C-alpha cells in the first residue's frame, strides 16, 4: 500500500543540526526541546538520536511527555519546562529523575511537601520580559534564600526566555539579557537564555546552557539567515501523491468556492493531502510545492483530503508522482509564510493520518 501522505524524518539531519548548534555555542551545554512530540517529528526517535549524540539534556512541556520518553528508556536528563501542577506530579518527577522548572511561589510550596530526602532537581525560571511564566527578577534574593533552606535540592540553574529573539533589529532582546545578567550578578548557579533564535542571532545569549528547538529540526527562525547558510538540514520531508491530472479551459474554476479561475488552458494536478492531514486551509494560491524537482503552485482551496495544483511548470507530471509540500529544497519556514504561519505550527499540525517513516541518512532507521 502506498501511503497517501508520508512524513520522512531523517535522523542524520537531527545529528547534523545538533553539531551545528554545538559549533555556534561551543562553550554551552545543549538542552534540546523535544516537546510536542519533537515538534511533530516523533519524540522517541528524536530523543534516542540526540541521546546517542550526547546531548546534555532534553526539554518537554509536561510530565506526560517526559513519561513517554522514560518509558522508551531514554536516560538523558529531561527538564519539564512548565514544571509540575500537583504533589503527585512532583513525586513522579522526582521518581523519574526529571528536572522541574519552577516558575512561581505556589510551585515552591508544592515541592516543599515532598519528603526531605527526595532528590529533587530544579531550575528557576525568571521573567525578564516575556511576561508569560517566571518569577520577577526582583525575586532572585528570595529564591536564593529558598535554595539555602533546601540544601538537599539539586539546583540546575536560572532560566529565562526571550520574546523577540527572531527580530534581529529589536533592542528588546539585549534589554532582556542585560536585565537577567544584572539580577543574577554574584549569584551562583548556571544560566540559560537562548532558544534557537537566541543561539543564532544573539551571541551574548550563548551562556552555560542553550535550549534549541526549531534549529534541531533544521529550520532557521531568523528572517535574515536561511537554514542552509547556517548549515542546518531540514529533518522532515512531507510528501503526498498525484491522484489525477486534468486540463481545464480559460475561465473554468477549480474547487470549493470557485476561488481559482484558470487564466488560460492549464493542467491541474490533484494531490492526496488536505487539512485533515495538517495542510493548513490558510495556504493561498501560489503556495509552492515541488513535483519532479520543479516548482508548481497551489491553485484553489485546500479541502479535507485533497489539494489542487497548477502544474503548468511540470508538463510531464504523472499520476502517482510524489508532491513535496516541505522539506528538502523547499524549506518549511518559507512555505509557512504562504499560510501566514510558522514552520513550528506546520510541523505540530500533522495528524494521525500521516504515515511517519524515520530514516538515517540514506538507510532506514
Ligand atoms: C520551546 C522552547 C524552547 C525552544 O524554542 P525554539 O524556538 O524552538 O528554539 C526553548 N525554551 C523554552 C522555554 C521553550 O519553551
């Protein structure tokens, strides 16, 4: 059976991308974000690959995601970026040797209910301007006091998150980094600031630990530095199949709402992917796809199971041909713009109907 939609994940690309990050931030330890099923790439396969490549730690959003990795025998340190929300979760986190990111005083109160002997490992998350999670910077002295009260707790360090690191001209990033540094002057403990954009765009954010996510999957978050120029390789190829090739006369319309009108006689290919697979309905006419190594463009509304493609640039297109939606020489970050979104959302939006295949360079993983 030929799958209608295949997401091929190249684990060799993941390894390459980790090496690129290490070269960019040679003095930093790397905590790779594998939350949201490794940005839709398959958390267990990606985590195994990163662990074998000696990543220093992994990061997930929540306990369930960490448990999935522990049940697959991933031994690497794993940080829970949103921390824990109950004493049961806190106890499980300790049992599974997870690092708890603590962002509020109520979480400290929760952790203080653990047995004295519990080998708790924790980060403190500081809010340097993102204003989502985190303690205000003015809480640092109080937090240092909490650590002194709990000598049995293993303190991993101080973390903050950047709001605009993907905007090279935005001065707010430097403001955040300076505020974080200033609040922690003379305070012991490791520091961690940078996500992918912070690592690529802001050398002063490459401190004790870096936390790449998107770059591990081979995308650049920066508008002024494409992935290829950074040495990043896209890990995911998303492909559908041509189901039909039809010809229509000038003036004929294609698909729902008659949104696309043929300007001349033209061939239209119908391919086997729709919004039920994760192909955003917001993709507009002119969104590029690759067929037979040439660029063709979407024409007409995305439907649940199908797309329609203006294949004037691919006159030899055949039923059964693969249609590349993103990956390879068609970066997801570029395609995402045609739907007014980011590659992050494209990756995370793939659904159960997509057939995942993990490979290792040329071979099957
Ligand atoms: C997801 C996440 C990251 C990774 O972000 P990217 O932009 O994908 O590199 C880093 N830090 C935190 C706190 C995150 O939630």
